[in-house]
């Protein structure tokens, strides 16, 4: 049985399943809607790009790109024939007819674009597809598990100042559950403690940067996070040896974990812009929903979108505040209170206020509900917690 799923401005038809797994006929994970929402919000902050979705599955990401973004071109690829068939059907379902199906030589891609087919569909191995292409301003590496197999080709084909997006779902290796796998796959070690998601993200960033450095491409994270079961990083790629050397200087150990990236996880100005545009959309949409309620014409989709926007808004607000604090790691009130045998735990908001009163920066962190990111030294933090 097939069902129609609506996400953002796109619809897709996929087989109904009782469990999300990579054994699905064509893969679609509704939990990743937020991942795709953030991607679109981020790309909206840049001028139109040549976009590439090399592991497209149902094609939902690219269909949303075509409906929600200004773009120069979109190349959609998957090695699985069933996925490609489903992408074509979904494009038609969304009334997108200006696409071209590419049967191998990729060189034709440019002709296709000249012929006004700004969207092209490919059925190849992602690495071959990328390496045979002339490159893209945006490449979205979204595989099952580790991104390792696709990094070389994606980095080689990302353009100057382009954005490389990477998702990794192999969180056990990156957070220290399998220490040997972390060494093998990420040339680093993690510690299993409350910081493991942040250190895992930083370990992954360093690994990807090292590959970039081989090609004199400096990869700076402009928006990176951990959520549910995955790590996600958007890098801006800047060409040059000097910047690569600067990146290497920011690789180090933290709290017994590493080597890892000790630099910033976000470009706070970009995060501010993303938050502002989301807030604007959200207010506009809520006005519409309010009007619809008044006219008794509520459509489920509108309500669903508002719920998703709520989650996204909350998440982005935390990241916006967090991105202004230049500190690696954070403090977990519960963990510290337990270790120090402190019975009374101050409310987190109160503690944040107290830290700020002392002249330090402090904010929530998206990594942990009981965490505080701050530049306050540990001893001063402890004194405040004891008060
Ligand atoms: C996690 S899914 C992608 C999800 C999709 N990006 C989205 O947002 O819904 C991974 C996809 O990669 C495809 N895939 C696996 N190995 C591949 C390869 N070597 N080349 C191209 N595609 C591949 C699978 O068929 C699957 O559809």
C-alpha cells in the first residue's frame, strides 16, 4: 500500500511501512524532516547555487529544494533503480516537468542545463557520479551510517566557497561506544561521558577537515549539530594552504578526547540570519493559521507545519544563543552536582543569570537539556552552584 507524504512544499508517494529501516523499498525517514528544514533555511541565506543530492533516496530533499529555494541547477542521484523511479514519479506528482534523465555520460549535464532542464536525474554510484561531474556549489552527503566512503569525491568536487553538508548516523563509533572503530574510522578517541556528543561532533569535523587539507581545501564548519541519532555539519570550503595550516593549529585534545576540532561549531552571523528568517516565516504562517481558524478552514498540513516549526524554532533559538559563546565543551549541572554530592540543584535559568551577573557568557546548549555552555572557569562555576 502506498501513501502520500507531505513535507515542506513537497509531496512524495512511498510504500507504507511499519518500521523505518534501510531495507525499505525506497528510504524515507520522517525524523529527518528537521534535518531537511535546517538545510533549506541555511541554503536560503546564500545566492542561487548548483545543488547536488548524490544519495537522494526518495528525492524528497531535492524536490523540496526545487520548491523552496532559488537555484541554478539540481542534480539528483541514487545508485538504486527503484529510488530513481520513485524520484521521477515524485517530480511528476509535484508538477515539476522540466527534468532530464541522464543515462551516463555526465558530460551531457551542461547541455541539459542549457536546454532549460535545470533538474537532472542520475542512476550511478555516488563517487563515480561526483568524480565525473564538473563540480557543484552545494553537495549533500547523506548516507546510511558513515559518510567516509563519499568524502574524498565530495571534497574534490565542491567548488570554491561552496557548502559541503555531511550527515553521519554511526553515533556509536563517534561517541566512544566502540573505541577501536573510532580510531579506525575517525583517527581519534572519545570518552564516554556527558560531553561525548560534542566531542564526537568535533572528532568528525577534524576527520573531514584532514581530507580537505590534502586538496588544499579549508573546510570551516558554519553550522554543526547533534540531534536524535545523527551528526550534521555544513562546511564552507575555502581554497588555500594558509587557511589549511590555520585549521591544523586548531586540532587538539579536550578533556581526554581527541584529537578534535577546537574551533567554532557555528558562524553566529549565519545562525542569526537563519533564525530571523524562520521567525518571519513562523509569524506569517501563524497569522495564516489564525485566519484559517477564524474561517473554519483549517487544513491538517498547516497545523503540522506549525508543530514542526515550533520544534525547529526552539532548536534554532538554543543554537543561536549557544553560537555566541566561544567555549569548547559545557557544564552538566546534574553530573557535576552528583559528583560533588550537592543536594540542592539550582534551576538552570537561575544559574545562567548568576553567571552572566559575574560578567561571563552563558547559555543553554543543544547537546544536553541539563547543560550550560559558558566561558566561566570550572572553579567559579562550582562556587556559584554551591551558593
Ligand atoms: C540515507 S538514504 C538518503 C536519504 C535522503 N538523502 C533523504 O533526505 O531522504 C541513503 C541513500 O543512498 C543510496 N546509496 C547507497 N549507496 C550508494 C552509492 N554507492 N551511490 C549512490 N547512492 C547510494 C541508497 O540507495 C539510499 O537511497
